[in-house]
């Protein structure tokens, strides 16, 4: 009994020494082999080349609210709960959480209760050297109720490093889920704005069809009055047909966008539809692009965070591989009941116990441990390269989006001037044609130019919205004003 008490005290001490210390506690008593991980610094310039200053800071959250589009907000709120890819990512998080739990279980002893009963009979013809004749035959009943336990002393920190790696993998899984959610939300927002841009262009073409029908009526009236000709009527009819064909071509693209939204929302496309809004002129509120964004903030991107956590896990597993070269100390024992008569199983004299310790040191394994260490170091090198690549890609994404938005602003200003000029030219051409001072060809050319300018304005508006979404995605969720 004294031995069991001593062993219990030793186990308690070991558990305390082997468990990672919380803030404010004394450090673990045993050493921890392997490299201590330090978060690598992102190699980035102070700010982005395409940003002029640093007047705003990064901020995640419900970034879609900045567009002020109620329908978009409603769909994005549904996406997290219904999207099947996100559900799969949550399942991966549960897997990582379970693996972390498995790793932490090694901090505690394993205890197994395995009762059993066995009835045996030895051979009546078996002979043993030095014993005259065969052994006497006997039938023996053995009943046991053993409680076995074992515990590995975490002398070198193998278990601690394994838990460190599992926790880092769990963090990486969470960040990967956030990265996926951000990507899917950005894809949904971009698809939504593409759909609404298509509706806006359809509205423009529908108005154009009406205007061209008015021009056709005018050409027919002029021909009846003897001041026009069949050629003008034929060209007017062709222009009406062309505009209707363009309207049909835009309508043809709409189902694919609707179906894309349905898939993102985890909804059967056959049961999903978005009502057309041909009067849509753009999001009620288009967010202003920040004057400047510090490049250091790119580490807030969830994909960069996931890569950094994967690097931390790989670093911890180097320690696990190094611990395989060192001795393993295990404590074990058994306490229970053993008897040959099941009726006496719970008698005091049926008690049995055994306690002890074992020590094992790998002597020869054919190079297995050395190969495992080499593999662990190579995985860490790969993880570091992936982290650095993620940082580079993040920087490139932000630079690309910022540069595109600046170019779109310049294009938009020029296109609005062109639209105003072509609208005025089309109005003048129609008036001159009515008065008989210009041919119908001038009207056609002017109206085509005005139509193209209107469609370009709508396309630029949609492109600006989609590019703003890409910038938000590149920043990991958006920005906010500094306080």
C-alpha cells in the first residue's frame, strides 16, 4: 500500500510537470526539445505603392453592410449557415478539435478495467524433466478483475510539442474556414453586382428599343408624307431588331448568374430566382476607397493566418521527431482481484497489485527516426515557403485592386463626359432629322454612340463595385476610419 501511495504522488507530480504552464504559473519542470516557435514577420513595405497615405486602418466584420444593399446583406447573412463548402470546413474544424483532444489525452494516465473468467485443463500426458511420470491432470477456474494503468513521463516534451502542433492545426483550420467564408462572400457579392449590372444594361436597352421604335414611326411618317424613303425605314427597322437582339443576349446570360447565386446559398437552383430590377442604377451606397492602407495589416487576412499557424504546427513536430531519439520512461501497474473460485472473488485475500517503471532507448531502427526528423524539417521549410508566398500573394492582391480602382475612377470620369456628349449629340441629330436638315444616317450613328456610352457607364459601375469587393477580400474583410 505504501508503494501505491508513493506511485500516486509521483504521477501527480509528473502530471503537473508535463502539462503546459498557464500564464503566471511556474514553467514546466521537464525540458522541451525542439525549436521554440517565433511568429515570422511579414516582409512588406510600409504601405502599398498604389495607396497615397495611411488615413484608415484594417477592420473585418460584416463588410457587406457598407454597400447599403438590403438584398445583398440578406443573402450574405444566409451564406454562412447554408453554404455546403462552409459546412465541410466546419467538419474539418471538428476533426482538428478531436485530434487536439487526442493529443492532450497523453497528459493523463490510461486506465483500463478488463474483468474476465477462464477455465483451463492441463494435459494428462505432458511430461517434465525430473518429474516421474506425466503431470497430474487438473481443471482450473481463474476469475480476474484487474485495473491496469500506464503513464508516459513527458521528460523531453514530446507530448507538449504534439499538443502544440495539434492546437496550431486547429487554429489553422479556423483561419482556413474564415478564408473560405471570405472568398465565398466576395464571390457572391461580385456575382450579385454582375447580375444587377446586367439588369441595368437590360433597362437601358429596353429604353433604347422604345426610342428606336419612335424613330421608326418617324421614318414611316416621313415616307408617307413624301419627304422620306424606304431606305430610312429599312434601316430604322434593322436598328429596332438589333436592339431587341442585344436585349435577348443579355437576358440569356442571367440564368447562369442566378444559378451561381443559388449554389453559393446552398439552394436548389430550380427553386431560386431573383426578380429583375431594370431600373437599378448601382448600389445605394458605394464605399469610398481609403487613401492609404498600411501593408503590415495584410497579416489579418485569414489565409495568411492559416499559413502561419500551419508553420507553427510544422515547427512543433520537429520537436516530436527529435524526442524519438531519446529515452522513454513509462510508469505502469495493476491492481485487482484474482481467484480460482468465483465465489471468493471479492474476498480480502484475493487482492493483487503490481507497480513498476520501464525505460526504453532506441538502439537501432534502420534510420527510421533520422528519416522522420528530416521529413519534419522539410515540412517546416515547405510551410515557411507557403507562408511567405501567402504574404506575397496578399500584397499583390491589394496592389492589383487598388491600382484597378484608381484606373476605374479615371475611366469613369472620362466615360461620364463621353456619355453626356453623346446624349446631347443624339438629341441634336434627331431634331435635325425631324427638320429635314440631316440624313437618317446621322441619327443612327449618334444613337449608337449614346447607347454604347450608357452601356459602358453601367458596366463601369458594376466593375467598380466588383473591384471594391476584391479589395475588401484582399484586405481580409475591409477597412474603417481611424479613431
